[in-house]
């Protein structure tokens, strides 16, 4: 089972959380074409490696937050609150080295 570190409550089992999809997606305005709207609704990144996701701690604090998770190993590389800046790849690597030390 995946252990997710909630930035508000600490590390908990995955069963307490709800996956909310890809993070950092901006909803387009009403002036977009049907093609752009369709792209927003249906197309998402599916990288092999670090992926930025939204999670909600449903059975805990109820807060939404972002997670940088490796899609190959399922290791969580970074956790940060909504509204905080997306970590750079260098910051993710530094966090991994700090955690493994």
C-alpha cells in the first residue's frame, strides 16, 4: 500500500486519500475553440517518471495538496500544499537525496 505524507497530518495509508488527477492544469476561458476545450477535458500527461498529481485527504483533514510521484516506482518525490510553487526537477532530486541520507 502506498504511504502518502499529508502536509497537514503526516504520513498515512493511501486508503485515506482520494486521487484528483493531474496537477497544475489551467482551465481555459469561454473563448476557446471546441478542439481546445476537448483537449482540456480529455487529454492528460502520462509520463514515465515524475508526475505531478492532486490528492485529497478525505478521511483526515479534508485538505487538497499536490504530490510529485514517480510513475515507475510509485515513490513520492515531493509533497506540497495547493498554491505553492511546483518543485523543479533539481529540487525533487535534492529532496530524494535528503530523504535517503
